[in-house]
């Protein structure tokens, strides 16, 4: 019988273009999937040269949402050039996808890209995590029904951002992050989410406390960014290496 990862590998191999890599993101990566969580498959595909230089529009991004092999799947891949441009725009999501340990498909170019991308991480990635957390905090505060999932997403991005600013390392798993930060109530929230359903409701009346904690961690992320030793931008040498990787990948896929 095929395992879930085998099913995901089979699905990824059926995509129309050669994959540079495909990994699992979302709740499974973040460390708090429920029994009914779908699978978020993310990655990068390589458009062949003939399509890139043709007169017709190219499929820079492929998005598929469906249930296949009894798996509820949300798949998004970007062409390698678009992926690299997002990487240079201080996009935390593509970093998390690139470094996800839940690998469904990999290549030598994937390994090379991870080595290069380590030098693309800057102090300005903090804006990605601050922006997401502030937006989600406002939405959570305004929501009539307080669900655990969005609250965990806020804490996840804040701790990922703080850890990134302090270490230069991407860690998207909230369980692993909390081994470092040791926030006692997070373990309880994660347990409720993973043992329940995707839309588990926050039953605690202590919502104000959770919002105050969000504000505390927002301030901590701002401080970590201000004190970070990460560079302001990738070097020209790093950009040149990304360009070389793109050209080689494109030629091999001609």
C-alpha cells in the first residue's frame, strides 16, 4: 500500500513540467496538522526554452486544488525564474518552501539552490513576518469566532521571524521553535489543534492574554531585526550564482 508521501511523489511526478523541487508546506510543515488537514505542496518547475521564448504566454505559476488518491491537495509551483526573483524580494514563504525538510521531490539543483539561498537571507525578511503577523492579528481580534488555527499561524510566523533574525536559519516548525522559546501555553494550543479538527475553536476566555502575547512577540521581532547581524541585501556575487543556476537549469530543460 502506498504511503501518503509516496502518493504525493506520484502526484508531483505527473506535473506537466520538470520539477526543480517540491516540498510540503502548511500545517504539516508548521508542526500542527489536524487529522483533516490538506497537503500543501510547494515548489519550482522549469519551463523549457522553447516555451520561454515563444510568442505565447508561459505558465509561470501552476496552481492545482483537488482531491487525488484520497489526499486533499493544494499544489503551487513557480517557474524557476519567478521563484528566484521572489527569493531576491525577501519573500519568507519561498525560503520556507526551499528549506522545508518534508521533501517530496529533489534534484542536484535544489541542493545547490539551498546553498546559494543562505546568502539571500537579510534583516529585511523581518518585514515579511511582521506584515503577516500584524494583518492576521487584526483579523483574529475582529473575528467573532476565535479559532485556534489562525492564532497558531500568528505565533508561528513571529517565532520564525525572531529565530531567523537571531540565527540566519529558517525554522518553520512551531514545535521545534518552542523548544527554543519555551512558551508554555503554546504546547496546549498545539495539542488542541492536532488532536481536534482543522477548525477547532478557542474555548478559553483569555483572548486578551493571547493578543497581548502577540504584541509582545511583535515587539521582540522588531528588536531582533534592529539588532540582527544579517546583511541588508544579497551580494552581486550571490545574484550571479542564482543567474548561473537559472541558465543551467533552463538549458538542461531545452
